[in-house]
C-alpha cells in the first residue's frame, strides 16, 4: 500500500514513521548496536540503521523529516551519499525534540497543507 504523506521522526537510536493516511499504522525502528573493538564500528551501526529507515520509506510518496538537528543532518548526509532516490521524497525538515504523536501528526498535516495550498514551507523546512 502506498502512503501519500508521512512524518518521519528520528534520533540516532529510534525512528518513527507516522503515515498521515488514516488507515496506515505507525512504524518504529530501533537501531541495533554490534559492540566490537573495531575502530568506527558505530558508523557501521548508524549506516545499517539509516538503511533500514530508508527502506521503511519505500512505500511513502513524500515524507517530512523531523528530529534533532544532529540526527536529521546525519540522516540527510547518509541519504545524499547512499540513497539519492530517497532524498527526492523528503519534502522538508523540522527540528523538534521528542514531540508526542499528536504533535508530529499536526506538524505533518500543517506542512503538507501549506504545500498543497502553494504556500511557502515553514522557516525550518529543508
């Protein structure tokens, strides 16, 4: 099932994908760490997590990215380098710190409503 719009909230350990379509359930993804003595193993873990997040967006036409500044910047850096097709479906970025599900849904609906009416996105978008 293809979802037209969704809000993706993430930090470095958790991602929540909230479709704005009424029938689609929210999805949660957790980062898994693989403790090793290998230098920069945490980068591999982060790439695996971001790859799983990108895969969760496969059935989403447009997503609003939300989260902390560092997490969203790291995710977008990964997307630009490794998944450019996903970047085209990121409709904007909002810097928010652990909002509730209702706040995320309101943020997403407001963002896509402004875009549908031809208005400029909020100041923090993209």
